[in-house]
C-alpha cells in the first residue's frame, strides 16, 4: 500500500461514559460495533470513540454524527451506531396503561360510529322503498 492512497478498513467502536438514559432505566442497543471507513493510512484511527454520556432514553448516535474531514465512513448517514431505548418492562407497563385508556376512548368512538351507520342504513332503505312504487 501507499501512504498517499486511501485504504478501507473496519474500525472498532468504543463507547465512553455512562448514558443518562441507561442510568434512568433505559436499555442501550449497540448496533454497529465496527465501522467501515476509508482514509489515508496516517489518518486511520485505531478505534472510534463515541461518548454516550448525554444519551437519554430515545436518543441515538448515527453515522452522520461521527463524520470528520480526514476520513469517510462507508455506511448510510442514518445508520444507527448506538441507541438508548426504553426497557421492555417499562414499555409493557406504559403500553398496558395506554391500552386501558385507549379502550375507554374507543368505546365512545364505536358508539358514535354505530349510531351513524344505523342512520345511514335507514336513509338507504327509504329510497329503495320509493323506487319500488
């Protein structure tokens, strides 16, 4: 290889810090542990360090957040490197609470729709009777 010619390598990703989202009960999803990059040999890092200290629940680090001038990353800009999500147990609790609230709201909606549909049937029946005469 030549010092003047870019090379392509898979570089490991190292996470640094403790995420606020994980400390408050979230779960970290480390999606890309190695990132393919293209750079001159002198610019090629040994690893990519990603600081996750400020990641809250729902936050993520994408490839576009890691871009620098001295190398290019050979992934889609919106590819997720690491994300902090709500824990499944917490999601199940909030989902069941949403369902209970949603069911009550849906019942009221269904009754309204049912009345409208019944009214529509009566309106359709009247012209049919008139057409038979």
